[in-house]
C-alpha cells in the first residue's frame, strides 16, 4: 500500500471546513416617536436652505463688484493691452456711487484707435465731464504726455472747452462757441506725431454709454500713445471738455461741435490757452450764443 493510499484511508470522507467571515450584528437607531423624526428632517432642510442662501449672496457680491469694459469703472491699459475687468470707482464725498469711466494709461501703453461714440455725460458738481490729463500733479517730465497721431472731435456738445499745456502740429478748428479765446502760441518747432505702427497696440470702443464723466489719464512720466483718438457724438449737460498734456500730430474740431454756457459771446466758453503751442493753425471758429444744458 502506498503512502498516498494510507493517507486517503485515514481522512476517509471527512471534509476540510471552508473559511467564513464572522457575522456582525446590525445596530438600528430608532426614534421614540414620529415627532422626533420630523424635527430631525426639518433641521436638515433648514441647514440646507441656510447654506444655499449664503452661497447666493456670496455669488451676488462677487457679480456686483465685477465691472467689464466699458461699464463705469477704472480700467488699466498696460503695454500688454486693456485690462477689461475694471475696478470700482471711489464714491463721491457725499457717499453716492461714482459712474465714471476712467481709463488709466501706463508708461508705454499703445492704442491704435480709441473711439468714444454716442456717449452722454454729466452730473451736478462735476467740473470736467471729459478730461485728458496726467493722473496726478506728480506725473511730470519731458515725455509725460499723451502722444496722439490724430485727434478728431465731431458732433459733440459741452458747456465749455479748454486746451492747455499741449502741442499740436496741425490744428484745424471750426467750433461753434458762445465766445472764444485763441491765445495759443505759434511755434514752428512743434513736431508732427507719427504713430502709424500698430505693433503691440490695441483698439477700443465706447459706444452708447451713459456715465457721469470720462477720464483719460497718463500714469507715468514716459507717457502713452494713441494713433487715432476719435470723439464723436459725445454730449455733456454739465462739465467741460478739458485737454491737457497732449502732443498731437493733427487735431480736427469742426463746426458740428457746439460749446457754450449761455454767458454770451463776450465771455469765452472756448479757450485755447497760451500754454498750447501750435505749428500750423486753420481757425474758423464761429462765435454764436449757445447754452448747453
């Protein structure tokens, strides 16, 4: 008899038991009555509603503090282009919210065309409805200017207009004014501004907006560049059109523009200040009684 046969006789028909997982008792939680269950369910529902309401107002706050071009807000234009998400303006001293469209041009910013069309301005107490100037008095220097290839203003109206601390190679002006002063200095050395290269430049449009005022500010001593600055159909019932610290190749302001505060033609509503230097001037300004309001 072989060893294998002996082992078989010893084991016989007995079977080796298979392994089984131990059983665990299930614990059930019961409530004393139906009212306890109702309270628990209501607590869960109220908690869920509280979370939902919190999320709603959080999203609402984010949306209400987001300003997209060209909604009234402060926008930065860098060498990389316009930052189309704006920053909320500071409130006015009386606490009301400012509806100002403020365009801040950093050092070296380049724009091929900035066109402001069909826009309505004005708010009680505002001195300048449309203001081109340095951001602060600290922005100074030989190159701290807004350099413009061509400035064109048509079909616009303001209570008053003033250009100062600027240079224009070729000025063609035919404004209709409620009195004017042309005191600009003729200077043959004023340079023509040629900004035709559109490399690293962008184009921006404001069309049909209604705001308190528009500001175009240079923010650094190296200035900024706009090849075509077009102001068309811009109307303001309060505040002036003020142009300062600009160097312009050609500026054209035709007789579709109306400027006047109703003070009469013996009191100038249009002023080209003596700090404005001009190489070539074509002046056909017409004095006529005008009240813009």
